[in-house]
C-alpha cells in the first residue's frame, strides 16, 4: 500500500495526540491492553477520536524498539507487552 506524505504526517499527528492522551487516561490504556491485534488497536483509537494509519503505528513501534535499553529489551522478551499486539507501554506514557 502506498502512503502519501501529507496523509502519513496527519496520521502521525493523530498518533502523537493519542500518546499524549494515554498519559492521563488509564481507561484507554486498559482498552489498548486488551486489543487482540493492530486492527483492534486502530479501531479503539478511532473510537477515541484518533485516525491513525497502520504505517504510522508501525513506524512508532519501530522507533520505540530502537530506543530501548538492554534492560527494557530483556523485559519485553520476558513478556512485558500489552496484550498480543506488541504494543509497548513506555514509562512516559504511564505518567
């Protein structure tokens, strides 16, 4: 699938807004924890008023993975993921 830069930029802005909301919204965090897959994550985000593309979400996840310390990577390997989606909850998201 081909993405146009303006659409991807808008989606990334929406993702940034969602991540900001997650810092203060434990209920939304819990909903995302229960998501079965990326499609479910995006549907939950859309229900919360955020229009995020798969490409923007995957880019975010890749960047988060690249920034992890060895200790954080070990924690993920030990199962510290949210649900089955591979969604990381970063310290900055938890307030």
